[in-house]
């Protein structure tokens, strides 16, 4: 009898292990063939890494719109991250979990809740940041496990960067078939989105409940995808963290240049490396192109443009006409986006120097500017300089995006301000300054959203950091599911509206709460008084 009981117990364990193994080795059939994934360490999340969503953009496909991947026979293992797209170490603090970057990089990774009780799960397609010159889906801070545990399928594609993603060239205009060139990285993003629509049901996802999101360049991309006729009807919700293509004045770095202008810049680039034709450019070694591009414009050689195809006009024009995606939008930025720029400036800010800056950039409107960015003391001037740097860098463009969506689309808008400042180990540095002084810096919210705080080395996290992270991840997951970040047990986050002073969710360890927008007057001022360019 005892032996029988032991035998039955052993069989139960074997069946359980076999069932677990079957789930870990789950094989999914996509349009191109079969892929076999794996699971995370506690088997709560199924993971498929490095799935090819487009043909390798090499040889004659270099600087072409992404083409469908070739079908394959048998089962392809999807247990390792695919290569990142070619890039240099321009930022220094981005690292990956894949092999060396490659020109053959159009792959994506997927995180799925393992214990699925229903089909048609909401889908989150995330586009990484990195100034359109860096980034990859294998970055540890973007790991999708936590969001997947909350009932969301996370999809993260790679897209071409730098010279490979955004070069314009006269022959490419003729070669394109639609009189355009540039924006290949953005076309990769569209191709990945189309792949998701065509294949995500096989993984348990709902192709009619897709949220696109991103940070910095990824957030800029989301604003462009909302505008482009090629993509604006492919998703149901949008989420942006720090960035949008709404430039502040004609000299702004986020201004989308017309294709004829960018093609001439591409022509000069080709001449600088001895290439006299498109054929000669395509014959160049990838590393030669990469290194030559890295020497231009401080390592940011090429960027999105008004190419006449993906973007027939600039993003702001589409929104002004109400021709963008009329979908719920959650977006915001960080409290100290510009602080590092001020701290690292060799010319220290004083009340006198900041007042002179106000006069140089705003002339007769300088007194009004100084009411919004006061500088009665040196300390006050430093804080105002940090605020102004952050506003001109990222905050204004993101605010304008939210404001235009609120005014021209019949859809809710949710705005946030991330204020959390992490604790750091003694001596931890960001370049020449202590990291603790960087404040709630640009990109500092990412590991909170994905609940990947422990992926960041050199940081001592407090209990409050984990609480803010859990709160943000829950808000983001709720929005991905329903288009509304709210749920029982969370502080109420009202949609933006004029009557309540355009509420903002202030995210910090003291008391995350919603209140009227304390800085809206600054953005409205900048909207009507774009700063004059400073002498170079």
C-alpha cells in the first residue's frame, strides 16, 4: 500500500514536471514558421526572444523599407535575444544581453503570462529610446516579465539606427518607389506593428487591443506613429515617456527637416567617404559607415525627416488638423530632464547670467519669462535654469503633444510628472557629477515602469522606490488593458481637462497624487514666445 502511494506520488510529480516542461517548450506557429520559446526562472512568464519580423536589411535591402521575412521549415529556437542594430557606445550606460550588434537586427522579443486563463490578452509594443542612434530590446531595464505577470503581453522590436536607419540620399528617393528616403527605422517600427497584428493571436494576444509606447526617441516615435497614414490606424492606445515631435521654434533639435534637405546632407556624407553612387554606398562595409556617421553632429548623424511617405508632413501639422490617431494617450516627463545639462555646463549659472539669457532669448518678453523662471538669487537662478533646460529639451514638446491630442481628438489624455529621486551608493557618478545630484533625470523612470530597479548597478534602492515602481507599473498595465490607468486601491488619476486645471499625476515617494498642472503657464508662454537661437 505504501509502495502504491509512493508510486502514485511519483507519477503526479512526473506529470507535473512534464506539463511544466511542455509549457516551457511551447511551440507557436507564426506566419513564417514555428518558434519555440522558454520561460523565466519561476515559470510565471513565457518568453520568445529574437523572432525575425523582417528580412535582413543588408546588401540591396540596405536603406529599403523592411521586407517580409522568409519562411522556414522545422522549429526555430527563440530562447536568445537577437542582435541589436549597429551602433556605437555613444551614451556609455546602455548595455545589452545579446551578441554583438549587427546590421541583421530586425528581430523582436515577447513576454507572455504563463498561466493564461483567457485568450485575447492586451498587447504592449515598446520602442526603446537612445536618440535614434542607440538602444535594443535586450536592455535589462526593458525586461517585460513584470508587466507580463500583470496580464499584459509585452512585445519589443529592434529598429534600425543612425546612418542605417535614417540616411537620406538623392538616388534613394528614386529607388524607393514612393519618392522618399529616410525613416527606415520608423518603417521598421511599422513592420513590427504589422507583424504583431498578424501573429499575436497565436501567442494569446488580442490584435485589436494594442498599445504602443516608448521613451525619449521611442516616445518621439510614438507621436510620429500616431500621425503617419501608414500606422495611425494600427493600434488602440498610445503611451509616451519624455518626448514628441513638437519642436519649440524653428531652430529646435526635434524639427523634422524635409527630404530634399536631408538628402543633400546624405550626399555630402557619401562624398566624405568616397562614395559616388547608391551602389557604392551599399558596397561599403557596415562598420565603415557606422564609424563615419559617428563622427558627425556629435554622434547623432541622421534622424527622422518629412520623407513624403511615412510622414507626408510634419507631426505637428497632422495633429493640428486632427488627422492623428484618436486614441487614449498617457504621457509625461521627469522633473529634472535638464538638470545634468546645467550642472555639467562649465559656465556656472548666476542670477545675473540667467537674466542676461532671458533678455537675449526673449527680448521684450523677458520680464514675463522671469516671472515664470525667477532668478532673484543665484540659487533660484540655478533651479530656473534647470527647469528651462528641461522644458526646452523635452517637457514642452511632450506637453504640446498632450495638449494637441486633448484639443483635436475625441479621446482621454493622462499626464504625469515623475519626481522620484533614487538613493545612490557613495561615489556613484554620472560623468563628472554625483548621480544623486542628477535628480529625477531623463530616462530615470524606465526601471520604475518595468519594475526592473535591480537591473541598475551602483544604485541603493529604498522601500519607497519599490512602492513607486509598483504603483507606476500598475498604472501602466491598467492603461494598456483598458485605456484608463485607474483601478481600485490606486490614487485616482483624472483625465486632463480644463475645468480641473488640467490634472497631472505627480509620481514620487512622498505622496503620489493628482493635482492641477503647476507649470502649465510656463508651457503656454513658450508656445507663444519661442526662444531666439543663441549665437553659436
